[in-house]
């Protein structure tokens, strides 16, 4: 389903996610991240949200068929070298996305977005069950934070939860440590080559809007570029740390990151 690129063509990342009107997360953050890595971003929009740095006010979900049609249009023409999946919103959309991606043989990075930074829930129990049954088995990498990993697996402990996700069919799992309380943020990658930990100083900042979206898209860019998984994760984590350190300080709540530095 992917079309060929020429030597001069940029590598292509397809993002399947929701729109964030404040542009700190969702497809807006994904596009900016992909551009920072020199990749061409396409989007299949799953929902339109009304949100700012303080909260999500409204969510308007697009029909599952429209989401699937967007994916097919992108893959059937421009093609993709990697796919990142973010906010999906419903069991029906999850099943539609899984159906259209079932025959795709390119890396899929699944960020199981269950709630916004401000706490708005995006997935009910039926949708979580569909995510586990339909999409996790298609993922080259799944990137939950600690609460998401617990809800998906019922397991405490990052490595234990990661292995439980791999038992569901994911080829690798990255458990993000931002919700822990230590002096460092420890992200743990479990993959076929073993266990890798990425530790970065915990920053005292409220400007964390879109961190999960940014990290998963940065990893997808690395996989599109042919980097080994641990290298793609490490480079993406360094990019995220810098984006946090240089956040522009916008908004009255959880502000956006700085997606501008070039990481080619």
C-alpha cells in the first residue's frame, strides 16, 4: 500500500490522531515534530477538539469511515515509511483503523492516548479493550505512560507492564516515567534486544502539553529513517528534553513545548 520515494524525496510519516486547537499536542505537535526531523507528515484526523493550555472543552469525533478513508488516501498515493497513532477516541474508530492497517508492513508507533494533560478522558473501557485486541498486536512500539500501562495491563512496575504489552502482540514497549516522582524521568524500553533505560533530569515546569505526542512522533521519524529502535528512542528522548527546556511559556495552564530545533 506504500508508494515509492525518489532519492530526493523526504521520508514520510503518517499521523493518525486528533486535532488540538491550541497546537500544543495532537496532529499540530506531530507535524511540527516531523518537520524538525526533516520528515514529511500526513494526517488522518480522528477528532476535532476545542482546547487551550488549561483544559479540553469539546471533542467532536469524526466517523470511523472518514478516518479510515483518510488513511487509505494517504497510503494509496504518497505512501508512508512509518505510522504514528495517537488519540482515537472510540472502539469503533480503533477497529476501523486496525482494519485498514492490518496489511501494512511499515513500523507503527502506538501512543495509547487515554486522557489529556489536563485530565479529560478520551477512552472508555470498551475502547481500551478494542485497543488491546485490535491495535497493540500491530504495533512495532507502544508508548504508554505509567497510568496508561497500568490500565492496559493491570501490572505495576515498568518492565513487567512492558512485557505484558509484548505478550499482547506489540513488538516492543516504552513505558514513560513522567508520572513518577523521582529526581530523574526514567523511560524504560523493552524490546527483542533486551531492556534499555533513558534517564533525564526531571524539570520543574508546567509546560508539558503534548509531551507524549511529541515523543512518539519523534520515534516514528527515527524508524522511518531506518534507525535501530533503541537509537530512535534515545534521539527522540533528547529532542523532547530540549523541547521541554526551551518551552516558550505560552498560556495560563500546561503550555506547549518548543518544537523548533532541527534534529537531522
